[in-house]
């Protein structure tokens, strides 16, 4: 089995919420991420960017 790079590693919601680099987005992560799924860093960054780019209605 090939080694997974850091970019390919998948983590649960709680790992992202505890990560210092996501401290300012913890509330958003609580809402956007599913407790039962795992995500890559790129997926989480993409979800955050998409949400922040939405217009306020």
C-alpha cells in the first residue's frame, strides 16, 4: 500500500474543529461538516471558500 501524503489524509469533523489553523472557522465547520464523514484538507478548504463566497440574502 502506498503511503498517503498529508494532502490525501482524511480526518473527521472533530480533527478540523480542534486544528489551530481552523480556529476562526470553528462555528462554520460545526455546521458544514458531517459527523459521520471524513474529509481531506482540500475538501474542507473548498467547502469553506464556497460558503464564504455566497451572497447574503
